[in-house]
């Protein structure tokens, strides 16, 4: 399993941001290999952290190449003060596996 963590400081979000964000979130959930995500906001720093979990790097790469993701990357400084992305391989996890995880909806 892999995680991609998107950590950012916000500016102001407008309607275009929310529209692109929703499209990208739906695209991520539709990719085979998407496991789920978590979102955290620090009251101390004001930073937001979105953590996405993937079965493999190929699934993550599909999201990175999605046209709407590419569009958002070109416009990100309108909405973000600064950001960084951390890609990591998950070696082990402990405790309740699904704690806090928002997963793809079961469509069966």
C-alpha cells in the first residue's frame, strides 16, 4: 500500500476550486487501486493534510495524470499559499484498520 499526503496552507477557495476539488475527488474514487482517504486540519498551524491510500503507484499515477488534476495544479497558487506532497510506502499499520478512513462507496 502507498499513501500520498497533500499538505497545504489555504488562501481563499472560490466556486471553481470547489468544482475542481469535487471532480478530482470523484476521479480518485473511480480509479481501481484507490483505497480511501483521511483529511486533517491543524488548529495550531492552520495547515490541512489530505492523505490518500493506494494499492499501488500505478493507481496514484492515474490520478496525477487526470486532466482536471493537471488543470488544478496549474491554478493552485490562486487557492494555496504553499504546499507539499509526500509519497510513502506503508510498511505496516496497527490498530483499527478503517479508523477515520473515507472509502469508495460500495456499489454492489
